[in-house]
């Protein structure tokens, strides 16, 4: 078997990261609010540390939890990753335009 | 600076992979049909090689191209990655249930 491509590695990583945090308590196929906060602080500390508003993570969880069951399933988790990637990509493009 | 977490690396990889393929011809902020096919064959060859129906990539492109401009922007590209990740995750969960 050939080694995985960057895209394949990335898909595997997203699944592994989700399962790591979703497995911490209760239902292991969803992220509870506590698991979501642990994930955000451990994996996206650079983002959470810059937030001065303590309510931002609460509001993110509410917005991501599309079916309002108090849990994030894998699709809802991917919407978070996608949203952050789009934000990074946009700021990268606008930085490029300055030069 | 501390080394990036797995999630941060993954977000960076998705942006880098998109830019690599989007930059091959014409508009470098979107994937043309040709760039999409190159991406699929190079990065997701394990998926494309197993497709016996030659029209599957055409139909995927049409389905992903939400605004029907013949190009995939970064958000549309992320929907592809998300769709594949959800499919992988689901097959992983159903494989687990068998044991």
C-alpha cells in the first residue's frame, strides 16, 4: 500500500480527533458541552486564548448544535472545522492582496 | 511558539491542498473542473480508482458546485472533504458494531 496523501491523512486526523474528545464521557459518538470545551482549549488554544468575551464558546456551541440536542455530532463538528478553515483562508487571501 | 496541534495542522493542510490545486490554471481562488479532477485523482486516488462509473466525478462536481458557476470555491471544497469524512466515520462506526 502506498502512503496516504495529505488529504487522506487530514480526513483520518479529523475522525481521530473527534473520536478522542467524543470518547471522554457519556455517548462516544457525540461531543458534549464539556467535551467541546476541552477540545477547544486543547486543540484550538491559540483561538480560545485570544477571545476576551467569556461567552463566545457558549454561543459557538449553540450555533453549531443545529438540532439543539446539547451535543455535537460529527457533521456539526466538521462545520466548526470548516468555519475556522474558511476564516483562516479568507484572512490569508486578504493578507496576500496587501502585497 | 509551541508546535501546532493536530487540528491546527489539519486546517493548515486543507488550505494548502486547496491552494495547490486551485493555483494550477486560471482563477487561483477556485478549483476548475480540470483542477477538481486532478485533485481527485492525485489526492483521493483510492476513492476514484474504485469507482466503476465514469460519470461519478462529473456528478460530484455538479452536486458540490452549489452556485453552479462551474468552479468550486473553498467552502464548496470543504463540503467535499466533510462528505468524505462523514462517510468514512459512518463506515468506521458500523464496522465497530460488528464486533
